[in-house]
C-alpha cells in the first residue's frame, strides 16, 4: 500500500526527520487550536497531523533545518524548529 505523501517526498522538503517531525507537530497544534477557536470543537490529533503533512507536501510550509539556525516558514503560521 502506497501512502501519500510519501516519506521520501517529505524528506526532500524537510531535509531531516527531526525537522519534519517538529514542523509537522507544531503546525498540527496550530491547526487544532485554530479549529477550536473557530468552532469550539477541536480537530482530533490524527486529522490535524494529516493536514499539517499535506501542507508540507504541497509546499505551503517551507521547512528549513534548524542546524542552520533558521525557522520553518508558513503562510499563516509562525512555526519554528529551534525549540
């Protein structure tokens, strides 16, 4: 079974698994909080992480390795991998 987006595609965008996991987790948390603020019913963790990974795969979020002391940039989100 092939899953989309593939880990290979995501790794090309993130550079390292650590940066990918941190960026996806932070964006998923933001998505969940935004959904809760709008509807008072938060999105569950699985759906928010799926949405975050799709955004990374689509290029809506640019992941830059924290090794370079740079941040992860997003259109509407302030996601940072340096924590």
